[in-house]
C-alpha cells in the first residue's frame, strides 16, 4: 500500500454528562484523528486515545500530535509499500508514545483492510457475532449514581464498573448491591488513587463479590499490586502500566495482575493488543477490552477486538449514546446487552462528513 496523503484533525465532542475519575473530570472528549489516503483511492481512519494535558498517561493529545508529525508519519510516507504490520515494526525504533503509534497504525490497518475488501473482524478471525456490553460510571453524588446505575441496568448493560477513590468506595458499592442484587457483574477502578495501606482497607469490599479491583495503586507500583493481590481475594486488574506485551508478561510474572485490561490505544495498537490477548490466554490470565471514551471509530474497532476468544470478561464497551449525543460515525448501538461486531470493510464505520466538519476544531494536511 502506498500512502498519498495523511491529515490530522483535532475534534471536540461534548459528553452527555461529565466523566469524573479519581484524577480528573472530562466535559468534552477532545480527540486527535488520523486520516490516511492511499494510491488505491481508499481512506483509513485512526483515533488517538490520548487525553488533553497528559492525564491518565504520560502522553497527551499535544505530544501525540508532535510525535506523529515529526517522527511517525514520515516513517510511513518515506516508503513505497507500507502495511500496518510493517509500520508497527518501524515504530518499534521510536521510544514510547504508544498512543501516537496506535492512532497511525489503526488508520493504516483500516485502509489496508478496505483495499483488500475485508473487515477487522475477519482479519482477527473472530467467530462471535456480538460482544457483551459493559459500562464505566464516573464519580458523582450518591443520588446521581443511583439513578445512573439504575438507568444502565434497565438498558441491560451486563456489567457495571464504577470509579472509586479513598472515601468513595465501600458506600457506593454497597448501594449498588442493595439496589441490583448479586446478579449484576460489578467492578471498581481506582485509577491509582490508593496507597498500599489505604488499599488494604478495600478488604471491606470483599463481601460484595466484585469481579475485580482495577488499578488501585499508582501506575508503576507493580510490587504493591503484587502484595495487594496476595492479600485480597478479589482479583486485581492492571490498566495504566501495561503499555506493551513485555509489560503484561512482567506484571503477570510478578503476580501483580490477576486480570489485565487491554486498551488498544494504550498498548501501541490493535496488533499489540491481539498479541497481549494471546500471551494472557497462554498464561491463563483473564483479559477484557478497556475503553478511552472513544468515538465511533475506536469504539467499532474495540468491539471487533473484543470478539477474540480469550476476551471472556465484559469490557468497557458501551453504546455511543453512553457518552455522546451525536457521534461522528453512525452510532454504535447495543441490543439486549450486546453490541454487534461490525462486518463492513476495515473498522466497519466511517465519519459522517458533515458532523465531522462541525466538530473539527482544526485540521492539517501533514503529507500529500
Ligand atoms: O481507567 O479505564 C480507565 C476512560 C478514560 C481514561 C481512563 C479510563 C476510562 C474508562 C473507560 O473508565 C470509559 C469507557 O471508554 O467506557
Ligand atoms: Mg482504568
């Protein structure tokens, strides 16, 4: 595949309600999109999951844009023949920046699958036609949380994850169990807000039968997570520190992760995400697909990835309307607790040109 054009677009989508974690509150999803045009006349789209100002990870939208412009885009436009796989190999020479790499790799993968007239789902050889839907709920007041959880449960989401922090953990979980009973799968995500001592108080959560506690301690405290995993019966899941396959292998070896959250954007792309899925499968470590408030583009691709056989736990895979009144693609929808795996070429969806223009704050043709 020969690249004839690469453009970057800075988009801002208002969120239906603010999304609050232990670290930050998001009101809009600002997102960097990568558009790749090929000599065969197809367009591929990639979505960068980095957030403004480097919240959640060392990368930010700003840093990703810079690395894409100066380093990654030139690596793929300098050649006559490029694929997502060959790009991944050349990106390995660039240190870090998995979210920037993932965005360009996704655009290339979408374009190459469109050229071959096949879908991401077929590329992954997935068999499942749909995946169970799970929802991530931010930190909010108790009444608000009660209403939100009731709404998601009535919409038939199969799993609810709530964000927690010290002082906001046992009470909301107790409330949810009281309201929904023990049938609903419930899990919590600390986004690194706890110290090891504070986290030991999370034994109070054990009686509520949580599926897991995600990232209670600081991102790179693998030893602390290993200690906590040995101390608690509730499984410990890692999110933030897993940026590649080697990180996953290391975390498992140290006993720091009973479960791993695989976010394609955070690990450098869909190809690495599949590899992590495979190594976790070989090691008997359960995995699930995490979300980063993706637009329909990343959301569609995440659903295809989640159809891989070892993704046995319900992911952060929700309908577009969970976050956006109006998505840039045809909305991703949920039917009776499941999201259908897209079957169209490439990632299976494209941005709606008019909507995309309306939400684009700036754009730049970087190559071509
Ligand atoms: O920690 O899983 C996280 C969203 C943005 C940044 C970090 C996280 C999240 C989520 C996923 O909780 C939300 C979603 O996309 O469904
Ligand atoms: Mg998380």
